[in-house]
């Protein structure tokens, strides 16, 4: 039986040296990290950590929250499924929420799950489980009306997903119309749940095409599937050979057991998970897990675990769900694959901000289906902590095809001539001195004109979250630099077709497409441009805040440090970085050239009335509003100067509540926070003064109180 020793569980009590204040601070930091990694994973399809590392963060947070349950915020990642609704897609509210699965990592934990199930059910209940492989893809809901596919959506945050109907219609394994044998009928409405995935063969082919086009490769098939399904152009999705496994029917048409559900889906023309079976106890569950661990390497697609589901639907409904996970199902996660190999050398890579990052050069070794010859070493502290030396035999980890990392050193195999590593005193790209500031782990090149900064800066400038110049990936940037066609981002806007067709693998059509993408990027907007410029500490959120606050590049450049520092979420450090960047003559020239090239340096902004009733007020939106989606309502509030947050606290001024508002509304009432319905929110939004402020919640003059909703379809709220 495989076990994952990297995940540690703690006793439900304070350990020596720990304090409640310290652990709550750690929990807050863990939530911040988890949200960041969820955004990278679900929205950007660009994870920064392995599944095992993410799970370890989540389990640590769960352990701390178990000690202090009264201090767990409603929006904690442990209380909702991971996921987001990406911009550019229409939102779809799931009638039955799509929840995620809880995870276990050892045989004992799986036996404990079986014990909990049996203790929670009536003594005379038959306990059966359906065992299925855990497909490593993107959860999707398909709605059929009278047998015809009418809607497809991603899980999103579990309550609201993305409308990907047009893209799903391009997936060959998904029936567009359900047909059944003569004499049988299809229910009027079906909600089919399953997983969109990409086979390994399709994944390798896609990455080859992206390399040829100068685009970044996808890290793994799961991210390739997610990125392909969430294309704004269905034609792109159609070219990427996605597949679909169906594993559940929810709502009124659901069969009485999970086994019957899978058989029914097969009858309707869906592909269901391979090798599923019924298990009657923990021993049979573990037998399937062991068998699948050996089998999964021979499959054409990635699976990262096995799922145990209670077979009887009535038992599923009886057990229900937590806020995030169904109590009647669990996923066993296999430990990340590891391998031993020799660390032949440590080389230095210089990033766009001048940070020097060490990387291990390895004797090539097979791992997770591919050959690994490099692994990240993060920074000097990481190397010293693990005592990694050139010549060592090391253990590397590559969970779910993420970039490999050195886990540990096999010190009993260390040769006598193994060489300790020290960061260089000079930049390997330009020879200038490198420095490490106090309190930072990173070493940086001190040369503001280091070639690496220019190269990595151009790669960042053209990336998807910046100016989004499609087809201008790292290999194209390297060719442009080698041909001396570009030195700064401004040079991109003066490229010609005649220059581009001389590049390797750049034909007429590719050159035209690249020029069109460059021209299109001129309209990206001030927020994207500010992020693209690579100003230290100014990320995508900072760019949006600055763009909304100043409206134009000229206004931002004219702002002083004090003005910038007083902006919420900017502060002294970012303000100093912005002022310093714009004071540099080289950067001033870059802005002038970009402006001359026609790059948009403005963003539409609204004049904020500081006397508005919502100005500088903290607002929370919850539930489903009658006519406004939540994102629009939040944007309207921000436009008049409100601070919109996700959780209710004593500092909350207003809660705008709609249908099925739930616990946030209850908490607002308990704290005496003023509650508004949509009509009252709109009324106050249109006002200009502060004299029309609403009365406290619960008074006769307060806005209508939205009542908490009830779960749809007979209260079933635990399906994923």
C-alpha cells in the first residue's frame, strides 16, 4: 500500500511553544497562500506548487482550524470548493452545488473513513461503495433538456461556474443529443456531472505545437485541459482533442445507486470511468486502490487517485455534506512519484527582476512518464537547509507533471569530493555584482541593463496576464533578441513582416498573426500595461488599483509618493517602487515610445464623490440578486469608493443580500450590520449625499432583509 509520508497530522491540542495568536496568524497566512495557489491553478491554469504541496498546506490549515473552530472565517478555503470564475465567461449558477472531494493519504485513513460511514448510518443499513479512478481533469456539468445538450458549465466556486457550452460542443465524446433504445424515454431534464480531460498523447502533441509556435508549454494534461476548455474561441478548443468521462447524474432523474448511475450513463452514450467496481468493506476498497496504482501507469490519461462513493443514493442524502465536501465520498491520493538521480551541476538563471535562481542539472531520469534533467532549487537557503552538494545523489519529486524539485539528499551515497554550493558574487549574464538585501532570500543582479532583465522583461510583457501577445513566447523573444530586432517592449510595435519572416519557423501566415496580436495588444488598457511594465511589487491587482485610481499614465506619473502610499493596498513600499521606476530616464523614454506607438495608456474611471453614502464603507455581497450578478454589483460599489470584501465582520458597514444568502446574512444580523436588498442598494447607489444613510439592521426603516434560501431539488446540496 502506497502512503504519503509528506502529510503530517497533529493532535487536537496546542504543542509546546505554540500560542493561539501564533497559530491564528499562521492560519491567516495559509489561507492567503492557498487562495493564491487556487487562482494560479483554477484561473491561470499555471500552478506554482505540486498537488502534494497544496494538499499539505490545506491539511495544515484544517488542523489549526480544528483547534479554534470559532475563529474560522466563512470564506476559508476549507469551507468551499477550490475554484474561480474566470473573466470573459458568462456565469452559470448551479441548481445543485458542485462540491469537491476530501482527500486521504493512507490505508488507515481510508479505514477510518469506512468506520465513520458505518457509524453514521442506521445499524441495519447495507454499506456498499463504488470504487472509481480519480480522473485528473476539470469538473463539468452538462444540462440536457428532452435529450438535447443545452448548457455546459465548469464547477467554478461550486455555486457559480463558467458557461462553456460552445466549447463543450466540440468534444467528440460528449453526446449532443441522447438517444435510447425503442420503448425507453429520456427524462425531461438531466444534469450529468463528469470530468473533461486530455489524454497524454494529445497533451504531448499540443505541447509540440506550442513549442513550434514559440508559446509556453502546458505543465501537465490537467492544466492543458482546463486551458483548452476555457478558450474564448471554441475553434481553439476544437483543435485540442479533449475527452470526457461521465460519473454522476444529479437531480430528479438520478438512479437509486451509483452503480446504476454509471450503467445508465453508458446507456445514454457517455463514456464512464474504466475499471470501476463495487466494494463491501475497507479491505476491498484498499484492494482496488492497490490494483489501480499499478494499472494507472498503463492508461492513456492521468489519474491521481481513487474515489470511494457510497453506492446507495438515499444513504448519500442522509449523510449530506460539509460546506465543501460530501461526507459520503472520499478520494485516496497517491503519493507523488519520486526518483533518485545524480546532481551533476548547479546553474544560475536570471529572471526579469534580476533575481538569481539556482537550478539542478541532473543525470536524466524517467519520472511520471517523461525524462527529467533539471529541477528547481529555489534559492541559497533551500540548498543550505537540505545540504545539497554537486555530486550528490538526490531524490526528486514530480507530482502531476509539475516542474521537478529536489526533495532530499541520499547522504549515505555522498562522494568524498561532493562540492558545497555558494551563490556567485557576479551575475552570470553580465558580470555585475549581485547583492542580497537583508530580510530577502533572493540574490539580485545590480545592473539595471542586464541582458537577462531585458529578455525576461520582454517575456513578461507579452505574457497572457500582461499585454497578452499571442504567439510571442520565449523562443520568439529569444530569436528577436538574437537578430537584434528588439531591445525593449517598445520595439515590438515597430516590427515588420519582412523582419519576422526571416526568423526560424516563421512563415508569412505566422508573421501576419504575430503582427495582428501585437496590434491588438495596444488596446489592453492601463491596468494590463502597468502590470506588463514589470514595476517591482506592482502585480495584476496593483495595476488595476492604480489604473482605476488615476485613469491615465500621465496622472499616475505625476502622483507623489505620499499620494500613492495613502491608496488602500498600495502603501509605502509599493509607492517607493513606483516613484523610483518612473524617475528613471530609461523608463520615461520607454513610456514615451509606447505612447507614440499608440499603446492605450488610459482606463475609464468614474469621479468618486467623497460624500457618497458608500464612500470608504466596507460592503459584502451575498446570495443571488434579482437582476445583478455579483461581479457587476461589486463593481458598481467600488466605482463609488466602497471597499468590497468577502466576509462579514464587526468592521462591515453594509451587507447586500439576495436569495439564498445563507450564513453571511445570519452573521450580519447577529452583529447588527445594516442589510440591504438590491432595490435599496440601487436607490442608495444613485444618491449623492450621506444624509440618506439606511437605518441599522432590524429597524423599521432598514432595507428588506433577504431570507436564507433552501437547497434546491429537495434539499440535496452535497453533490460535486
